[in-house]
C-alpha cells in the first residue's frame, strides 16, 4: 500500500510539507499526498546509512544479493498500485 510516508532507519516518517503525483492523461491529482523530508530527516538518513555501511560492506556477496532480492520482493508486492502511477 502506498501511504505517502518516507522511511528513515526502518521507521516510517512524515514531513510537514507534502507534494502530489498527477495522473498523466488527465492531470488529476493522485492520492495519497507524499511527505517531503526536511534537512533533519536527510541528516538522520545519512547517519543511519553510515552506521549500516560497514556491516553491509563486510557481508558476503550472497547475503548482499539476498538483501537486494528482499527489497525487490517488497517493491513487487505493491503490485499494480505502484505500476499504474
């Protein structure tokens, strides 16, 4: 399900500002509105990425591939809702 939230360090977050996607053929705004990250959110995301870097870098290629496959599975599970956007 598309909620409009963004994620920082595996936690859903919402920002103060939002923006919308639009249906290309009609110009109709799509739901939901997406929350925009601010500078503090970006700083938290960068800090979380830095903390995770060594663990991911030292993981085996098979483990890293498994991580990417899991991410792909989660994206694919959104299904047509994502594709139609």
